C-alpha cells in the first residue's frame, strides 16, 4: 500500500473511531460499521473489476411491502448499481431500512426516514427529533429526503391529488434542527426545495449559519415553474458551491422531454436539445466533487427504474471526463456515506 492510500485508510478508520460511543449504540458498533463498509467495497470493486462504472444511487424511497426488493436487486445487478440509499417512508422509524440492509448487506445503505409522508408534514420538528434518535443507534449512514418546498409529483398530478404541495420554512425550527443535526453527527441529509427566487435567501442564510452541515439538494436544475426561478442557472450554482463547502447536488431529474403538466413547461433544465447542456457540463467538470448520481426511485414509478439509471449513464456520466464520472457515479456518495474518500 502506498503512502497516499495508507493515509486515506488511516484517516477513515480514525474518523470512525472518533464518533461518540452513542453513535454506534453497541460496544462493537465501530467494528460493525467497518464490516458494512467492507461489504460495500467488495461489491463496488467487483463491478470495477469487470470494467464497468458502478453507481451509488443516493436518493430513493423504500416502502416495505410495496417495493419489490427482488426486482430491485435484479435491476441493480443488471445496471451495475452497487448500492441504493433507501430511505423508508410510511414507517414510525427508519427501522425498515435496517431490516433491508440486514437481509441484503452489500446492496442497501441504511438511511433514516424519508420526509415524504404526513409524519413529516404535520410535525416536522418531532420528525427531526425521531431522526436524531435513529442516528444515535449508530446503524444509519445517511438521512433521507426532507421536503421543505415540494410541488405535487407527476404521479400525484396525474391522479388529481394536491396533498404534496408542501411548504415548511427552511429557516424555521425544523430546518434549524435538521441542519444542526447534520453538523453534530457528520451525517448528510437530502433536501427537496423547489427552485424559486423567493426561496433562495432562506437557503443561503441556513448554509451560512451551518457551514459544517452536509446538504444534498435534490434534483439539480429541475425547475417546474421557470417564471419563478429567473435567477437560477450554472453561474448561480457555481457561486453557491464556492461559498458553501457542505452543499452538494444530486442529478435525479426527469427525461429531457418531460413536461410538468401544471406549468406546461419542461422541468429538466439540465438538458438542451436532449443532451447535457454545455454550461452545466462545464460546471460539473469544474466541481466534480459536489454532484451525485441518483434515481429518485419510489414504488409508483418502479417500472421506470431501468430508464432512470440509463439516463444517468448516457446523458450525464458518459459525457464527463474519467475523473468526474467516477466521482459523480459513486466516489462522492462513498465519501459522504463512509466519511472518507474512495481508495481504488
């Protein structure tokens, strides 16, 4: 092992040991964490050994009893998806994610509850308190998606439903608690926050107030109402990245031709003429450590998982440089989940 690799391994091990004992729940928690990371490493390296680019799918929603786990494993094997960060919804705690990981330890990343259902909307501060309790067990490596501003998803629109038109102040008590929790634990959380000019000041204020928080802002450049996001583009994202070291973006976006029916607009603004826009590509190449592959899987759109992953590959990863594609596909997710850089 060369000196650089040794330092990387040593730093990661020291980081794991530096967590408070309560973060592991059991006296052998640090060892269990290392076994989990080793299992994920084996699967990643096996895919790399076949000359394929592995993906860690950083944003997905798991619903026990509805997610077809066997089908998802088949899809992961077919598509070289190494792991999925599956955040459980419609559950009292994140326990379903632990159960899933126990049964399939190489495939799934234990992730705390997804804020995509009423337990989050009706009492977000209590929800964050529950996430804190889950993290104290030491069994979780990620926090799920938290919807602070969310328009109805396409499947709700098609069904004539508006119950996921959610507005929770990002700089309110729940947002403050969530950002503090990430700072205190070092665990990243996923943020759903529609892109609107009027919402940006609160986000920037929170990022400035909590510089150590690890934030994954979901759905880069998915703009459902362009007239409400007149100041957003690659230049704005570049400025945010330069200012805020903990800010990341995932690339779970719709097909380039997709139209968000309520606005009548194409919402995947990453693309021009069906291809990754040159300005967005240049931004990803400039800051490749800040972007992550993701599918936004949830059971109602399970049949589209294959297309979602292929879209990540063909429209984004395949057109990036070698270093950038490896970071975006799995390296950045590994760093956030494992607390250390990926070492080949």
